[in-house]
C-alpha cells in the first residue's frame, strides 16, 4: 500500500493548487506597486537600490520631463489593453457559439451509442462488472468539455490582463536599471504561469470529486467522462492560437514592411499606424494563445494518464491515491516552481544586460533538478512497490521505480529540447550569427540559411522524444508515455513565466519608443526583448515536445477504447489514413500562412495610405489612425481562424464516421509524425531570423557592427527574413502542436461512437 493515505491525497492536491493561486496574487501585488501615475519623484522611486546600479532615474540626468513620460506610458498601456480586451471578447463570442454547437454534438454522438438508454451496461474492459449507462458518459463528457473550454478561456484572458497591466510598468522600471525591469517582467509572467497551473489542477480535481458522487467506484466511466476536459481546453486553445497568431503577425508584418523597410523609421515608432495593433497582437497571440495551448497540453496529459490508470490495478482495487498520481506530480510541480521563481526574483540580483539570458536558463535547470527530487518523493509516498498497468488488453507488472524513471525521462527530455532550441535561436551562438552573416549578400541567402537552420534544429529534439517514448513505453506501456508527458509539463508554471516574460518585455520596448524615452532605456528594453525571443522559442519547444508525448498517450488510450488490437500499417485502410494524416499539417500550415499573408496585405495598404494621405504624419505633427489598423487585424483574424479550426475539428469526425477506427488510427499517427517535425523547424527558423535581425541592430560585437547599422543593406535583408519568419514562428509552428493533440483527444472522446457506428463506407 502507498504511504500517503487517501485522505492525505484529498488534502494535498487542493492545498497545493491554492498555494499556487495565492503565490500568483502576491506576485501581482508586487508588480502593482510600480505606480502608473506621475506623482512619484526621484527620491521615493529610488529608495531601494537593489537590482540596479543607479539610485536615480535616467530621465533626471537626461533632463526629460518625468511627469510627461509617465502619463504617456499610461496612455499607451491603456490603448494596448483596450485593443486586446475588445479582440478577445469578439473572438470568444464566435468561439462560444462553436462551443455550444460542439457540446450538443458530443451529447448526441455519445448518447446514441446505446440509443440513449438509461440501463447499466457491461464495462468495456471488464465484462463481468456493470458500469454506468452510456447516456451518463454523454452528459458528463459534455459538462467536462464545457468546463475545460471555460478554464482555457479564463487562463488565456487572465494572462492577457496581467501582461497588459505589466508592460508599461516594466518600461518605467527600466529607468532605474535593467535588473528592476527584468523583475517586473518576470514577476508578471509568473502570475500567469502559477494561475494557469493551479487553476487547471484545481478545476480538474473538483470535477473528478463531483463526478465521483454519481459514478462511485466506476472509475472507468468517470475518467472516460473526464477526457472531455482536455478536449474543451484544446479546442479553445486552437482558436486562441490561430486567431491570435494571425492578428499579431498581420500587424507585425505590415508595420515592419512599410515602417522599417520603406520609411526607414524605428520598429515601434509612434508615427507608424500599425504600432498599437502590433503591441496588442503580442498579448493576444503569444500570451493568451500560449496560455490556452499549454493548459490544453496539461489537461490532456492528465486525462490520458487517468484513463489508463482507471483500467489498471489502481482502478480495480480502488486505490484513490495511486490513481491520482498524475495530479500529485502536478501539485509537486507547483511547489517546485514556487521555490525556483524566488531564485530569479529574490535570491540573486541582475546587474548587467549579459546576465538576463543566463538567469532565465537557470530557471529551467533549477526547476528540473528540484522536480527530479519532487517526483521521487511523490512516487515513493503515493504508489505501491508493485502494481499492474493496462497494456492493450493485457496487464503489465510495473515497479514504482520504473514509473519514477518514466516521469524523469520526460522531464529531462524537456530540458534538452529547451537547450537545443536556445542554441539554434539565441544570437549568442554561431547558428544565428551565421544567419546574420549571410545577410551580407541579401535576403535570398538569409532565407536559405534560415531554412537550413530550422531543418537541422529538428534532429536532437526528435531523438530526445524518441528515447523518452522508448524508455517510458518499455517500463509502463501507454501509462508510462502519459506520465512522461506530465513530467515534461510538471514545471509548466516556470515554463510559462519564462514564456510570458518575452511578450511583456517586447511591449515594454515598444512603449519606451512611443513615449519618447532616451536611447539608453530603449537599449535595456531591447536586451530584455532579445532574451525574451529566445525564451519564447524555448516555450514553444516545450509545447511541441509535450504535444508529441501527449498525443501518443491519447492515441494509445484511443486504440484501447476503440478495441483495436493492433494497428497494421500494411493494411490499406490504415495506410491511406497515415498518408492523409501526414498531409494535414501541411494543409493547415498553408491555410494559416496564407491568412497572415492576406491580412498583412491589407495592413500594408492601410499603413501606406496613411503615410501618403495624412499631412504632417512623417514629420510627427499629426497623429496616425491606430484604430483602423486594430480593426483590420481583428476582422482578418476572426474571419481567417475558422477554416483551419474547422479542418482540425472535423477531420476525426469525418474519418471516424465514414472510414472507421482503423483509418482514423492511421490519420492520428501520420499527423503526429509529420506535425512535430514541421512545428519544430518552423518555430526555430522564425526565431533565428528574428534574433539575427536583433543581432545586427544591437551591434554588440565587432562582427555585428560590420553588418549594421539599422538601415544598412544587410539589416534590410535581415528584416525581410524576420518578416517571413513571423507567421512561421508565431502562427503556423505553435498552432501545429494543438492540431496533433486536439485530433487525438477528440478521437478518444468519440471512440465509443466510432467503434459502434463508424466506418459507414466500408459497411456498404
């Protein structure tokens, strides 16, 4: 028996979740102490000399009016916040209609498996026992789907709110030193990270306990109904990621092409009409979209592990603590990330620009090392020394130390993927410097080098994923893969804090430029932003790696649930599924890239029109019409997010109903294999092009200075590379990991229906 009693589990999980929520509120309170009102004089603002050399504001030295700067920052921040809020409300209205329609579909499809009967039926995996009726599964799956969708929406929205709350505060802190600005941005990221991890855990735990009141000891039925939670989370994430990604990149590409290349003005120049839309985009795409995305991964890996656990010895012997092992790992993750965050904000000081990136890397290393110890504690206290795991119809004996290794292999594979991503996207290393160097001979060579870098960057992450799959499957079958995915996501609070830090710093730089702050402050915010670019790429690496493991675990659960004994690639039914599945990520990427292109086209025309028709705009005497650009981005992204979303959501339904579960298993395998490769290469190519441009702009080394300054031919070539990379790294790449997971979790939820009524074409 496990050392931790069931009552202990029932206390530990919600307590850890509440600690996470309280910690995020404390961080938010600390950020809110930076005032966005102009009363503060130099003395009151600079009493605390920690984390920055100077005890005075740079403005005083430069003779800039402090009062005017603070007012301007507050104005810009409220414009960004209003734009982001109105976009998300518009997006959620459209998505809300879809959610209700899809919820009805889930109820009808799952209810019709046994013709809406209310009689108890034999369990799927243990025919001697009676389980709750299929109608109950239909009702509870629908409820958990809506619950997951709602939690995902709230996670994204809260993340966006804190990011727009913190961007101007980070700018104001940059006047006192780079360390102060770093802490403001990082704390704000931590608010999002902890809120999301804790909310996801708490809502899932409460749902399980409420469903248990009806299901009692029918664990199999209970956890099958809970899989709707992961489906709801991911379907929201898909629309958030695609819609937000199209929004941010339409604005970014339009602002860059006209502003930087044609008019030769700085990136966030207030004369550029698309500049507010660009800053809004950072929040709705990279913050709200990323939050929903990682929440979806987290919900699905938990659901996949719980489904497999329920039909193993834990479910048969009603061992509640052992069954909640996935949730206990996530609870431990919150505590570990809490300690790790203190290393960045309280234990160490950042005094120079070059310390920023190492500080963020240390976050990953510290959280991984501490989490390894945490996993050991959870494993030894909550699992019996030996137990059986369901393995495609048979039960496999597993020792608790083997499960510990499964979680660890996922955790460390995540760290490796993170570091490889950093190596290929940070301008501190040779790959990005080579891309920057290739700009000497124009945009074409820059594009060639960038594509090559992206393809090459896939190699090590794929080996890391392959090894973790082999080890975890050998030890504990599909359950091993599900907990390996959870291991990779166990430090999600730290991962999200690092990830959200990037867009917040990016916005801070934009606000500094628009508020007319001095060149030295802009240098500090640029340094924060360059580190943020790399960390955003690391976050995407984690998301893609975990998506591969999560969708494989869901695939295993689907195959078991649909009663397929083996998936034979040599049968034509499966092979056509494989080849079509491998094509889907290309089709999806084509849709999202073209959407960004057509939206950017409208944006470029509008920005050109304003420069040509508004008298005095270029000289800075007239104000641009920001609202029209915000509207172009909003309308384009809402309209364009529907076809890619429909492609992903309808594919499993069409294939399952008309071609049956064997073909669907082929489609899932094919999309997983090709989607992971495209996602990693697209994200890293885009990240490398972006940082190559920043490398030339910063001119920090002798080599970089030979390529610059801004406006030189190599710099223009770098801007073109960056513009091509934008939709790759922020729209197509990160949306692909949702495509992989979403199709798998949707197939799992509808598996009983497909197994009973699917394959109509082959029945004719």
